[in-house]
C-alpha cells in the first residue's frame, strides 16, 4: 500500500537532483560566458581600426611610456628629414621646412632664417642642388624630462659638378606636447643646435 507513495517520493528526489544539476550547470556556463565576454571586451579596448587605402586596418593601442623611446627617435628622424632633405624647388622647400617647424621651437626657425640670410637656400634653388640626409644614429635619454638627444647623420649634397659628403651632429631636448595632425608624436624639439657640420669627402662628377 506504501509502494506508490515511495515511488513518487523517489521520483521527486531524482527530479529534484536532476534540476539541481541542470541549474548548477546553467549557472556555470553563464558565469563562464560572462567572464569570457568581459575578457573579450577588455581586449577590444586595446584595438584601434584605421582606414588606409579604403581598407580597415587593425592597430594595437598601447601606453605612451611603452613606446616613448621609439616615438621620440622617430620624431627626431622625421624632423631632420623634413629640415635637411631639400630639392631645387622653392615650393617644395617651403612645404618641407614648414612641416619641420611644426615639430620644433624657435631654435629651428632661427637656423632656417640663418640659411636664408646666408644665401644657402637661394643657392640650392639657383644651382639645381639636391640635398639628402641619412640618419646614422639617434640617442635619446628618456629618464627625465625634458628628454635630451643627440642626432648623428650624413648629408649628401649633389651639385652639377660635384658630390659632397658632409657629417652632421645636432643636439637638443624634447618636450611632450599634445598630438596633432602636424605633430603626430606629441613632442616639441627645443634648444636645437648644430654642433658639427663638416665636409667628409668631395667627388667630381
């Protein structure tokens, strides 16, 4: 007479245990999904997409301190390239120098004004002279601000009758400023000066 009741009680306990297993499993799966979603969201925060030639390209965001030395050196290389790579075209020179002056303070403008006053720029244009720069080394101290640097390079000056190889050494300091289209690295070169600029070799053409 008690068997049906016992069967119902046993079945109820079995169903209760099964439901407990299902609910526990669901909670575990849900918790894992939430954890994975949080991790994915955090990783996505470090990803940036830029549009290049009509295609979305993924780049990785990073802390400025992680790439400080690399960005500082690249800023110095870009500045010297814009400032010293000159062709016999007044408009091209003006455009190049303008880009360089966005990256430095009045000390660079003074150097350029001196080149204009001494007739160096006019000589490049009238003499059909081309000037290229090859950066040999850039040393930056990023331990304290402002960051001091030395830049060593070789300048090649091609004239109609000769090719001149000239050594160039400059120094200055870098101050952190806001990034902009004209200054993507967010540095400003200050107290920039040329401490060596001498001929190494002259070849006839």
